[in-house]
C-alpha cells in the first residue's frame, strides 16, 4: 500500500515536472498559434479594427514573438483582457504571454509571473480639462479623481496626494472606457493613469484639444511582456525577441535593410537559435515582419501618429534615452 502511495506521489511529481519542462514554447509550436493577451482597446497599443485586424505597439510585440516562435507574424490569436483579469488569465494558462501595458513590480514578479523585459518606460500622470486652467497636480485639492481598479494607479495616486497634503476623492471603475466616459461627462475633475494611456485616451475624446496632460509624472511604470514563472525557454524567447528588436535599432537594421541583406540580422540572433530550437535567421524574419523597436514605436505611438508621443526616455541609451538591451552574444 505504502509502495503504491509512494509510486503515485512519484508519478505525480514526475508528471508535474515533465509538464513544467515541456513548457509554453512546445505548446505554442504544437498549436501552431500564439495566444497573446492584450488590452481591451487602447489606441496606439492594441486596437481591433471592424474587419477583425489588430494593430498597435503591444500587438506588434505579439507579432514579433509569433514570428520568432512560428516564422509567421499572422499566427496570433489575441485575447483582450481587462486590467483586473490579465494576470489570472496568464497564471491559468489561458494565454501564452501578456503584452498589455503591465508594470513590472516586485509583488507581481514574486507572485508567479516573470517580466521578460521593459518595452516601454512609462509613468503615471493626470489629464484635466483645459477649461479648468490647471497647470499642476498640486492644484488638485478637493478634486474627484477617476481611476481604473486592478492597477498600480490608485495606490500611486493615494501616496502622491497624501505626501503633498491634498484631499481628493477617488471615483473607481473596472474598465477604462467607463472611466473615460465619466471623465468626459464631468463625473470627475481629473483622470489618472499611465501617461501613455492618457495620451491614448485623449486621442479618442471628442475634442482632444479640450484636455491637457499635467506636467507631473508621479511613478515609475516600466511596462513589458509577461510570462509565467518556471518556463525558461518561453521566457527566453520572449525576452530575446524584445531585446532583438531594440538591438536591431541600435545596429541600424530596419525592415527595409533586412529585406536586401538578411545576413547581419541573422548573425545577431543566431546564438539563440540552438538553445531555443529556432530557425537560424529567426531575428531577420522578425525584423522583416514588424521592423525594429524604433519603427514599431514611430508607427504606433510616435510624433507622426495620433498619440504623438516623443521618444523621450524610450530613446536608445546611445541617443540620450534609457533603452538598453543586453548584448546578443
Ligand atoms: N501599468 C499599470 C496600469 C495598466 C492598466 O491596465 N491601466 C488601466 C487604466 S489606463 C487600463 O485599463 N489601461 C488600458 C488598457 O489596457 O485597456 C499596471 O500595470 O497596473
């Protein structure tokens, strides 16, 4: 009897180990499709067009990962997720990776999740109505503040207001569109969120020029793709795809230059090919499909886009920013 129990425990333990070792990379290959969690409609980051196509910065990261793993940027199923639902969707295995304005924090990192890298250095800000003439968040005493639940946002704002001796009341929402509508109809005086999300929200308010972003940035919000703990090959693929996009920009490789000459990009990505079982030229395929980091940024968020976000701290470290990808040796 004891032997049978020990045997069952061993089988269970061995089975569990085998599952953990097989990992998401094998699952994605077997399915021949990546399941990527994105936001539920954030202009510039993830937008679904009526015909069903998706576009945005976070979506392009999904596409880059699919190209690295499967050689085809189209092999992605997008799962739109609210802020509150996103991490459980990842932990439960409903999605393979989360590419959705998610801040790398200590408690998330130690709570079964793995941040593969930083794709966008963000920070929390405030959007107000221009007509109110506010020029600083320090004028917000007595304000009603719209905020979305399940985010780092309310805690940051509460700490900021307390530190500055300001009394505010929070108006909480579970979805960003609800918060935006409440703000647009004067149910609150100010909307607080990541500055990139505020730029996105402002671009879809009926009259964007009626709203201003206040100058204060009150937190660090390093955003990046998230995987599950204990999934090293998959996390490695996501991490080095992101770093590959950044290093490609640093090395001056774009989708156009790679079309004519795949060798340089292939050589940059090659050290990952054997450990992850990828095509030798996986990185050349990624860059040919989505461009380098700078091209992805410009297309979706940059000054020529409706969001008109400057590269700022998201410029390469060689260009005065803090975007710094480890070398691909
Ligand atoms: N970066 C913060 C906030 C991210 C977040 O989800 N923000 C809310 C409020 S702006 C949201 O719904 N974002 C837009 C979206 O993803 O649809 C976090 O990871 O907690």
